[in-house]
C-alpha cells in the first residue's frame, strides 16, 4: 500500500509555492501528482485592461527570469496583426538581449541545481558567473531584469557603440567559465552519481507529453523555434541546436551548459554584424485581427495569441509558457525513482510556476476563497500590522 508524502506548497528547496504529492512504497516513488493554483495573478485579464504599449510591460512581469521572452512574443503577435517590417538593427538588438537572458536563466538554474544537490561550490560558481551577464543587460537596456526594451515595431532605446567592447569581453570570459564548469560537472563522480541514469524520460514520452526546450532536447527531440521558424537574427548567424539522447537528468543539464556556449556565439556574431539604421518602425494602431508570436525561451517555446477588436486594448491576450507543457513529464520521470531524487527530478525541467498558473484554488462550494479586491485588502491590512509592530 502506497504512503503519501506531501512536498510543499512551501518547502526549502522549492523556489515558488507548489504542492507535489508523492506516493511511495518504502523509498521508491510509485506515482506522483502536482497541484497547481497558488500564485495565479490574472495576467491575461489584466492584459485586456492595458493598451498595447502597456501590455509589453505587463507581460514582462509574468517571469523575471524570462521577461524578454514574453515581451518579444507579445510584440511578435501584435506585429503579426499589423504585418509590419522590423528594422534590421532592431532584429539584431532583440536577439542579443534575448540570448543574454538565456545565459542568465541557464546559469541561475545551474546554481539552483547545485543547491538542491547540496553541492555549494556549483551554486556559488553558477551565480558568480551569472553576474557579469546581468551587468551586460543593465549596460544595454538599463535594467538587470524586466528590461522595458521590446516594443511593437522594434526596441525602445538604441545602444551606444562604446558598450559593445565590454559585452564582447564579458562573453569571452563567460565562455571560458562555462567550459570549465561543464568539465568540472562531467568529471565529478558525485554529480554523475546523482544525475546519470536518474529521472529517465524516453524520447517517446517526451514527444507524447509535448515537452519543450531543454527538457525535450535532453531526451533526443531536436526542436528549437529559433531554427525551425526563425525570427530575429537567428537565420543570419552560425549556431547549432544542442541535443542529447541520454534522456536523464544529466542529459538535460548538459543541454543547458552546451546551449550557453552557443548563445555566446550568437551574441558575438550579432554584435560583429550589427547593422546601422533605425531601431523601430512606428506602429500607430493595431487593426482588427488575430496574431501569434512564439519564441524559444530558455525553458522552451513561449506562445502568445492576441485578438484585436480595433481599439487600443487587446480583446484577448492568451499566453502559454513552456513549463505548462513540461510539468506533466515529471510523472513518468519520477516513477520508480528514490524519494531523495524526486525534488531534483522535478527541478531538472526548470519549472516556473509564475509563468504557468492558469488556475485559482476554489473552496468547497466551487467559488474562489477570495476575490482580487479581497486579497489586496488583506495584503494592505497585513502590511499595516507589520508596520505597527516593527
């Protein structure tokens, strides 16, 4: 008879609140379930109350780690309706920032993986090497996260030529550090013991569950929107899609580490080929119609759909982040594995619950426990209580 072990919704190794139910027999996981719905923020409804320009700032707040992914996908959906031509310089600038974001996202994951493994050297290395990438993003956009960079028709601000030598130097150093980290991990028997052969997701299951990004590529599925349906400057620079057929946690980790080296190649080529010219095409209004935008975010394909009714606000703005597809693959991965590996197996998909939430937890009568205004009032009351007691 199986025993239920609950993990979360608040747990030291979960970076965001989520509830995982493990059904175990002794130390072996027999089945698992994931309960969503604890940080739903109603982004899609809020988007209908914003102008198209404001919408790009809103969707950046879906996730601080992949904010460029959401704002670029939203802009592509708007531009699909308008059928506008983006200036070449804007396409290259968009690509540079997007790949810098991939570097900081993947290196953040490396650090968190080290934390979950109890391997603090990897944790400190990963987050130390990530800092110069964030410095580059700040130098280019003015912000380390939530860049306020993408806009319908291009980008909001140009970049001075004197910025690029510093970025190129940082990329050269980052490539050396990533290569060292890659070999250190692959040569470490303890890390190999925790990752190799653990959390198997077969190629067939990866396809059946509709997995995306490194989760799919670590199981031998060669998909990548940047290559399959090019956007930005990806078709004009030389790079490769990183695929591993190990189908385990080690394979997914290797994909992310190797992808960072490819991102460095893309960034350096975009800087070297960066054309002169305007940074945006003016978009005065969005006519009636429907548009889609999808890009290869660090975790996989991010998809945005926008329906316009001819006003200055979208009638519908639907988003689907890659974690929405990748979370169900935890179940076949974890079956038959040890309890001690369960959280690591879940972390290998690099879940982002804030990106994913489409549900609200309901009470026994089928109604929400609280409405949005009630939650805001509760938050204000709690803040005032803390202020009085401080």
